[in-house]
């Protein structure tokens, strides 16, 4: 369950903390897109899953009907390691009746980690389609990622 976190020390602290507390499953934490140059890690979860002090430090609102999405981009190195890189990240959420929310991402830099985080609102048992556009720094390519997830008011 924690193998990925042990080998990739650059995964965002919010994910690592949530995993260590057993709050989110490894299946949620391991959502990733990979090609020959980048690994793009992403996950979405209820904002109440992060401790109040973490939310406060990053200016995030914790609420039972507010979710967070976290993106971390790692560039593959020739020696097989990865290096965190900045990325331009944008996106939106849509519910089943196609009501749309724009996602506004803030980049966070910590020791050995760079990630982008955004919040969004949802209603109970809301099935959301989340569409992301991720353009790593120094890359000409923009990656589009789409995921669907049901959120529950906590």
C-alpha cells in the first residue's frame, strides 16, 4: 500500500498524510498518468480528510460539502529517478446535469515537492466528472485527464 510513497518522495504532503492516517485508500492515492517523460499524479477527496492545521497552512476551507483535487507532476530523469516540476493546471467539474464549476489551482512548493491544489463544492452522492489540463513547465504538450468520482457530504 505504501510502496509508491516510499519510492517517490515527491508526492504531495496532503496525500501522504491522508494515507498515513488511513483516511483515503491507496486506490484513490495512486491515480496517475504516465508517458515517456512525465508522471502526473492526481487525486480528489473530501476536504474534511485533511487536518485543520494543514488546511490553515495552505489557505484551504474544510467543509463537508467541499472537495479538494491535488496534482503533482514528476519529470522522469535519465537515471530512472523523478524530479518534481511546476505545471500550468486548469480544469473544471461537471455533475450529472452538466452544472459546471471552474477549478482555480494554487501551486504549493515544499521541500522536495511541487503540487497544485484546487477546491470545489458538491452535494451528497454527487457524481462529478473532473477534467484537467496539465502543461508541465518546459513542455510544449498539454495533457488532458478526465476522472469520475462520487462525493459524499461528510
